[in-house]
C-alpha cells in the first residue's frame, strides 16, 4: 500500500477557527471513527466500529462547543485511531493497535513495514505537521498558545467501573493542570482527578510532550467519561463547565 487516502477520503486533518483571538488551542486526536476507503472494516463488526475503541465519542462535539464559547482554535484528526492513533509516535505498537481492550483487530494483526509507513505518512505526519505549523505561526507573532487536548473514556473498562468523571492529565509540566484542579476543587459538581483514568506511564501524553513541553506551552489533557457527553444536552453542560474551568485557570496563571 503506497497511498492510503483517496480523493474521496479528503484531508486527514481539520482546522477550525485558525485565526481565533483566544490563546487556547484545542486538539482532538480521536475525533472520528471514519475509516479510509481502502481500509475496509479492518475485519471488525459494525458494533465495534461505532464503539469507544474506534474513537472518543463526544470529544469532538464538546471541542466544537468550546471553539464557540472560548473563541478558540481547534485541530482534529478526521480518521479513526484504529488506523493510526495520532497520540502515539510511529514506533509505538499502540499507534496501530492489534488489540484494543477486548477487541482483536484483524486488519492490524500483521502490518508490514511498508503499510506502517503508509499509515504514518497519510495520517500522523499531516496531523503533527498541522500542529507544529500552527504553533510556530503563533510563536512567530508572540502569541504562545495554551494547548488543551480533548478526550473521552468509557465508563467500564475490562469489566471494571470507573468512578472518575473528568481526568486532568499532565506530564512533566503541571502548571495548567494544577490551576484547573484547584479551580475544580472549589465545587463537588464532578469527580475530577489528576492523571486518571490514565497517566504518563500509560503512554497517553505523546502530544503534550511533542507539541507542548518541547515548545514551552501551557498544556493539559482533558479526559471526560463518555456517558456524560452522550447527547447534546450533556455535551453543552460539559462545555459550559470546561469553559469556566479553563477561563478561571488561565486567568489565574496570567497574574
């Protein structure tokens, strides 16, 4: 496979509100469950392809509401993480996972070096280039963005219920995460926790490291339990909450 995407597939990455005045740069690596035309179904059932293994349900919808409420920019991936997980580097097995939770992924079981390269060049490279280019442009104009990556997680994983409702994740730079946790601690509206249900040891901070830490940006990863954003009402409630949380946190850090 030398060329993964067809003309009908369109661009692998989308950018919204690129000229936004807000410092917030929203990033959604797992926005879509679409598969490129050439990939077929990866050998998965229709039920698996709409489940959380294929994407982060609700993450893009909440991100797009934040674009409006914060007047922020948004960059997101337009294809499923099952083909390439853009929050993983090319040498990571999880970038093209042969198994996700309890699901085996036949189309990822024995990927050749050539196919891995084709997927990387078709999906990961344009995505990370778009992020790098956006950040470089903002830096050149003296406007360092604050990068916020948006994710959702399943309420039950490997049969175990997760009580955390919102995870505030960070790697070595915890400035924005600390401010958000402090602001969230003023109420008991949601169960908000640090580096849950995942953390740096799980390999989930690739985007934060590559584009946040290495550029000296304020950065944080937000994980929302997906049952809270399964419909439009839940998405709007969550977006309103996060709008306030981010606004208060960034204001505190600017003092």
